[in-house]
C-alpha cells in the first residue's frame, strides 16, 4: 500500500495550485525536491510558520507573491558559464549561422542576463550581432529588470574573465564593461537588438521562428512532462535545421522529441533540428 503524502507535500501542492489560479504562474510540473527546498527558504525569510500560512499571505497580498517568486526562480548563473559550450557554439554553430542574412535567437529562461550578454559578445566577435535579433525571456520580472540594466558585481569579473578566455574570447574582457554604479556596467550596444520579455515555458506558446535557441540549466527543474512540452515548443520555434543548446546536466535522449534532434556536440549539449 502506497504511503500517503506528508502534510507539507500536500500543502506544497495546494500552494502551487493557488499560485496558478491566482497569478497564472505554473509551477505544478517543477520537480518536487528543488521546489520544496526553495519554499522552505521562503518560509523562513517571509516569517511564516507553515506553507498554508504562506499560501494565505500570497493569495491576499500580491507583494508577498512577488517575494515568493524570487525564491521559486532563484537565478544561479554566470557569464560564459561552462566555457566549452560557448567554444562549441563558435566552432560548430557559427559557421552555419553565417549563411543566414539575418538571425533570430532565443535565450529562454535568461534569468538576470549573464547568458544574454555572453552570447551577444560572442556574436559581436564573430561579426553576427548587428544582423541578429535576440529574444531574452524569463518569468521573473525582477530578473528581467536586472538583465536590462546590465550591471553585474565587480567581484565576479575575475571569474567571468576566466570563463570568457576559456570560451575562446578574442579581446580583453574588460573592453566590454566599465566600472559604474558599484558594479560592472556592460556596453549598451550589446543589447541594442535584444528584446527582453516575460514568457513562461509552462504556459505560453511559440512567438517567433528562430535559428538558435539557448536554454541552459532551466529544464533540470522540470518534471518529464514539462520537459517534453518545452522541447515541443523549441522544435516548433526552430527553423528548418535550426540549433538548440541545453545545459550540461540536461539531455533530450529520453524525451519524446529525441528523434527530432541530432546531436551536434553531444558533450556540450548542442543539437540540430532533424530534417523532416
């Protein structure tokens, strides 16, 4: 006989259902362990004794939901994270992207923007940025605002510089930012062709045909059903023989879309849409 769920697990289900019904943010297919950890942190920080108390506060106080959203979508990212991924884009994807007169690129789950600026720098160095339109999407308005500002902590520049160099950077990384506002302000020219927008991979649909999609370290928080939905979105969005990049801990091997993509650089999780 299957053991009944713990009280806290029942409360968690009720919380995410309430969030969906009230605010149309859908966390119902996020993995349980990660979500549980984040909610427990929110409980402590928001001074709630139980998840049910947190639910009541979120339902009746929109500002409480805004706070909770920061915990449910905690950004963990850095510029040129996993440098071999960007090196593989340079060597494996860029030669194909050069063949298009214009490019549309989607950074899905862009968080606070580190990956957007990394990709923009790479495209600039490869002579492709001016003819690229980049869509940078996320469900967290605060993260999108941070991405638009393009100001990152100065104390992270050493790590970002090391990543950039390992990724095949062609200039001094410091050429791309100036010290300002207590941080590193990145060149605004990098995001002239970037559209930052609210988009949920759980509930929203495709909005444009794209040539390359980068969605890294996002799907690890989704269950199998939501992963399949997202891969379906990406497959629909990509143009004929378009390219998809995932995080190093993610794979399409066991999804229903496995046969719809061909591995281009398997270790770096770069794929190409299969011919139909």
